[in-house]
């Protein structure tokens, strides 16, 4: 274990109400980080890692509950040299193979950097950790996911981390509930976040930029909120709800500059899309598939790059990312019981709302539509095929200059 430099660290001993006190361990006193982790007793403790570059070729394993691993900011740098797809950190019960019901409670990692290589695995892989807390961790250039949570069922929290340039997801979540993902940065991963077979995701105040595929992918999850996030420049789609999602609110996000689309309700029921701003979405801003319904799309702004006297971006450019664009709501054949109300549509290449076939029971009312259909010719600005009881009325279409 090589230390470039380190600070003398002091800590007040932790107190335990029952049994022996957890330990405070200075990793500088051990030959390896793993040796320091192995010293943590079953009652838990804190491991303090001073500044330095720590090169590893196999995972660092944390197998005790009530344990906190703390670095000295990004000056504490764990470098994963493994080239067989193994993670940098593995957090899981020691006896999980013998006892599938084994769990660890309250394992925390904070204030350090983890980097890998194209052939390494996840930055942090956590399995069966209840109330896991990851804070202020910088995780980059790993061959797998930045953070991978598997069946960390109770109350996982990911806050103030930066997850960048990982070959798979910045954060992959499976089988968790009551999840908080708050105030993180995601940059140029494959996807920023993938959350599957979970519920009660609370994802707020994050910044997502430049993803190679999608921003947020949520599958087989319910009762969740995604709000107040900045999601920019995905080569795919900003937010996808798929595989039996229901009861999810997507609100107050800025969704800007996506080559595919803004929000794709692929298999989403009873969901709300409200108060979002969509700009420069190339194929659709919101798509409701034939496998979705009972959704509300309300009080959103769908726009292009118009700034009052001109478009900020040109109509043509060398790449799609360079040009002006704006799209509205696409209803695919079979979508049903959809409310589209009180939105503003302006400067769009597409109609405000259009369908690919028959949809059932639509309410499309009280929307403001300005300067739309720039690239759709004579197609109506609201061009849907509605069957069943529907109401399409009281929409204002400004067909002047729209400026």
C-alpha cells in the first residue's frame, strides 16, 4: 500500500450503549486497506483512510455492520487495476452464500475517489446492505457500473456523489425500496441511473449530462418521484418508464437536448408528467405507448430555442446536436385514458400532439399552441385519432407569426 502523503487523523472513540465500543481505525497503520477493514469487529467501527493512491487488483471487501469507511476527499484514491471484471469494493455479509437471509445494517462509504479501467467491474458493489449510505464519493472510469445496489432493501441513500465515465450505469439499483438519490452529478456514463424491481424512488436535485444512451430508466417500480433534475444531452431518451410502472410523478425537471426524446412512457400507468420544461428533443418530448394509459400530462412547456426575436440555434447543422429542434406529445396507437391539459407548445417542428393510430378516451384541452408544425407541412397541430368518450377542445392555436 503506497501513501503519497497523509495527515495525522484524530477521532473521538465511539460509544456503544450495550457491549463493547466500536473501533476507530487508522488505515495508515496497516500494510493494506483490506487488513484495516478486517480489523473492524462485529460491533462496527470507522476506518479512516488518509490521502494517497491505493492500487488494488482484487476487491476490497467490507463485511461488518455499523461500519463507516471515510477518506480524505479525492486525495484518497482507490485505483482498481483488476482486468477480470471485479469491483473495487464489495459490501456484503460474509456468510451470504450459506445464508441468503443474511443482512448487514448501516454500512457507509464517504469522501474518497474510486477509479477503474475498461476491464474492471463496478466501483462499489453492495448486496444485502440495509440503510446503506454513500456520500461524497467520486467514482469514475470503471468497466461496470459506478455504484451497483442489489437487494439493499431498506432505505438506501446516495447523496452528493459524482459518477462519471463508467462503462455501464452511473448508478444501478435492483430490488430496493424507499430510495433517496439526491444532489449527485452524473456525466457520460452509458445510462445515468437504472432502477428496476423496486419502489419508492425519490430522485431529486441531480445533474445529468452527456450520457451515451439514456438518462433515467425505471422498470417495474411504483410510487416514486423524479423531480427538480437537470437532464441534458443524452444520445437516447432522458427518462424511460417501462415494464409495469405505475403511480410515478415526473415533475419540475429541465429536459434539454436529447437525440431520441424527453420522457418515454413505454409501460406506465397512473403516472403524472407535470411542470417540466422540454427543449431540443428531436423525435418526441413525451411519448405514450400503446401499453400505457391513465396518465396525466399537464402544465409543461414544450419549446425550441426561440429567444424572443430569433432561434438561438440554426435550422441546419453538421450534427443533430447543433441544430434547433422542438417536439410535442406522441400518442402511439392503443394509448388510452390520457389527459393533456394546460401545456404550452411553441416553436415545434412537429404538431403539438399527434398519434400513430387510434387511441381511446382522450382529454386534450386548454393548451396554448404557437408556431408549431415547422417541419410537418399541412398536418394539423393536434392530429389524433380518438375513439370512445373524448374531449378535444378549447385549445388556442396562434397561427400568426407566433412571435
